[in-house]
C-alpha cells in the first residue's frame, strides 16, 4: 500500500462523505474486507479523486449520473450528500437529475429525485 496515497484518499473520502461514515466503514472492517477498504481509500479516493484533472464538484456530478445509471441508490444517496458538501448548487443538481432522467430513463430519474428530496428534507429539518 502506498501510505501517502492512502492518507490523501482518507482525507478526501472524509471530506466528501463525512468523518462519521468513513470512520465507521474503516472501524467495522474485518479480516475479510479490510483490504477492500484500503483499496477503495487508496485508489478510488487517493488516486482518482486525488488527481488534479477535475474539480470535486464535477466528480460528484459524474458519480451521481453513473450511480443512477447503475441503479445503486444507497451509493447515490451518500454521493448526493457529498455533492452538497462539494458545493454543488441545487440548480446544478436538479440539472444533473433531469439529465439522468433523459439518458437513464424515467424510473432512474424518479428514484434520483426521491432520494435527493429525502436528503434535502433531512438537512432542512436538522
């Protein structure tokens, strides 16, 4: 494992997904999935998110589109929260969700808007 890349990934992962979520994922790792957690942190978050090629806001919007297309609602919700933390505006997110609807289909768009609404309602209530 590249310790520097892992530490970069851990910092970015926590910034986007939140300390509590990431700490829980790492603390709950077992011998079976510990390497997976390290792999995701090092390569996904350190290698890809840690590169200078795209701003985090753009990466967040790309992730939302891909996760909706892949029908991964749990990951979509986590990354919708991350997109808000990364500074995506509601207008930008609405446009992304509408583009999801057109290119991935109405059911994907319905689910994306349903999840987004729940997240926004929870944040408003907090």
